[in-house]
């Protein structure tokens, strides 16, 4: 794919290329041409590439014309052998070619590793979209009848897989792996980590999955079985019925009680989400039976079906935690230390709208921000240095945004890669700003990254803004992000707000400042919105900052007024305060 010149880029006339995310197409900076097959390329001397359908971390999916069958098109899944070895590919191919079910795309051919280090699966071309895409396009609302219908069909295909002579465990059930075809029926896609069940094993051979939908036994690296797929079904239903919230074992009951759904469905989901597999339904067929009874009650009008299931409000536990009364997460949250093997992930979202040209202490605001970010990067480099060797204790993405989103590093980079750059690109302010679009981009990054981070510190998004925005409201997106979690804790959100009218009085000494507390009175609607979009400061972060002679108090939130260069620097210092080992 040919890169283009773009004169309105934050760095000037830099090259960019289009890449696909789960939500929309974004412009990326400082990366080369996309390595995708060109139209007309031929696979296996038979299948002619027509177009790119989608692209993800494991490879791409193409639409291809069959030269032997007139007007017959297939989907060809390309898998990078850097992400999956030959044996894993053959496992997936052999699983799929042996299956025949109306809710599974038929795999008809496959090609092993080629000279370009890619393997290919040839399968039915499904005309439709993933349930995740449809759900997001419908503003995260869905009818009760559709949810129950999809759940029944999922049970049917899981029963088929689980009842094979050697049971097949899917292990990655989620809306992004469920397509809806042109008839509104499900198609289970992406068997990349599906495995045949081997009784007697203590752990899974391949320890993957998607954090938000993984069963407790998968999280604990124990062996998964058919009941693990049923837990993922419960997590999927919870997500669809809550307006896009991810399930947390700490408040699943309260979350269900806040949903406008029948009690019968709440009981089904609660049983699917039992922490102990013995407390769940013991088969997909057993889970299907109460769902079918519920579907019948809906169809004959015994249960009044809301036209649309609306998102639930913040749970009581989260609300109480925000008030400082309790904690949401299990014991010792945010205590995992960043190491070379378990690096911390920090995503910087930098507002480059027109107001960033305004002065701050004799400089442009944007220059103050860039300098503070460079100091934070240098701090991470220093904290990742062992003797004369630089190890990657941090992974960083830097995203600038106006009314477009610009990935300044071309993806997430290890701190040792960034350290070799020597400096950061210049920021060039634009006019408008779309904060929601920036958080959507960060959300898409996290959806890709969280499955790889089960042993890592909880990720953090550091958002620097002037507070004004056009476009959609970013707060619902931030709520979804804050619901994402790894075993160490939920994703953290920090906001640095450059606005002179934020506080009643200026902060005289940043090192003695106790921080913004949940009950701190702020001026203006935007200030309070950002306050509601900020996480509670973990104690581990606070202690690291105290070691740097800052006096942020217990119970503070991750929000700072960037009204002086020192306060901007404090904000970026906070973002880099992950404990290290």
C-alpha cells in the first residue's frame, strides 16, 4: 500500500499510511508502507487476491477469487509466523478442516509457511460484520431478543465443539470473534487458540485469551475445559447488556442488578460467571435450556421486552471507591512491578488543538508539554538502565490528536527503542479537537494489548488536554476503558488539564501540594467531567512520587492542573511512577 504525503500532519510533511482498527481507519505517522498483499497476488496457484477485508495483530484477511470455480469468492486468512509457529498453524488448520457446522465458516484449503513467513487458511466468505462492530455502531445498545437468540446459537455451536470425540475448547469467545451473517445468524471465527482438550493436564499448552472474557482458571494459568467457554459466554452477555462494561468478579452481582433485564437472564449469567467451574452449567446444552425457555417467554409476550437495552450506570462499588469509602479491586492492587519480562504500558494522548499555541511561562503550551514528556521519557530510560545496559521496563505509545488521530511512534515502542531516538518529534497544533476519537484509538490499542499483559502492571493512559472538545462525549469511552483490567488492577486514566480557572487559588508549591481529592471543588463543567474521568491514585504510585519529594496525599485522584511548567512536569512524573524491579 503506497504511503502518501500529508501537509497537515503534526510533524509537517511526513509519510503516513492507513491501518485498520476495531472502530475506524486512522492516520498513522512515522511508519513505512503496510506489508499487505497487492490486488492480483495469487495464493496456491489458484486464489487471486481481490481486496483486503481486515487486518489485525496476527495477520490479515483477504477476499479472493477462485480461478477454478467461476465467480466463487473465498476469505483467505493470512497468519504471520512471527506470531504463531508452524505447529500452532497446523493445529488450527486441522481443527477447522475437520469441522462442519452452520455456525462455523467452512475451511476448504490451507497453505503452510511460505518464503514471506506467512501461512494461509482458505474459508467461506461470510457477508456480515462482527458482533463487536455491530454493537459499537449501534451505540452499545441491543435488543433483549437478539441477545438471547445469539446466546442460544453460541450454545449450539459450543455444544458441537465440546462434544467432538476429542473435545475442542474455543478459549477466546468474545464479540469480536462472533460474526453475524446476512441472515442474522452467528458465525464463530478465529480458532487461533482453540485446542483439543487433553484430560489430566495441569495447565494449558498455549496461555492466551482476552482478559475481559477469560475464565478465572485461564487467568490463573490452569487448564481450561468446556466450562471455560461457558464463562466467556457469560462475560460476553454481561458486556452486551451493560452498555459495554467488562465483568469484574468483585461486583458482578450488583452490576447485574442494575441492568434492565429479566431476573431469569440475570440468574443465567450469574451461573455462567461462577468463579468455580463446578458452579457453572456443566455443558453448553444445559446452558441452552433456560435460554430457550426465556426466548419462548419473550416471543409469547410473557416477558415485556425493552426495545433497547440501555447502558447501566457506574456500579455502587466504583462510585463508593471514587468517594474514598472502599476499594474496587482485590488485595494489593497496582503492586506488580515493571520488569523487562513484564513491562508497564503507558499511552500518552496529547491534545494538539489550537489553544496549545497560547503562552505558558514565556513558552507555547505545546512546547512546555513536549519538554515535560521528554523528561518523563528520560526518567523511564534512567529507571530502565542496569549498569551500562538499557532494558525495556516500559512500553510507550504517544498519540497526538486534533480532529484527527496521529500515532507519533507508529505503534507501541519499548523504552529502549525510544531511548535510541534521542528526541521526540515536534508537535504542531491544529484548530479543532476530538477527544472521543483519541480515547477510541487508545481503547483499540488496549483491546489488542491486554491479552499479552496478564503478568504486567496495569496500563495507564496519560491524557494532556485544554479540556475543550468537539465531536462525541469522551466520558462513556473512558468508562469502558476504566472497566478493562489485568490481574494487577483496572486500566488507569490520568488527566493533565491546562486551564487557569480550574482551582480557586493557584498552587504555590507543587512539591507540597496534596493533590485533587474526590471532594475537591473545581470550577466549570469541563473540570468536573475530567475529574469524573480520572482514576484514584494507586498507593504504589504515590509512594514512588514521595520518593521524588512530592507530597501528594492519600485518596488523591489522577488529575492535575497544568497551569505552570512544574505542574505539567508533575503530571508526567505521575504517569511514570509505576513501581519497578
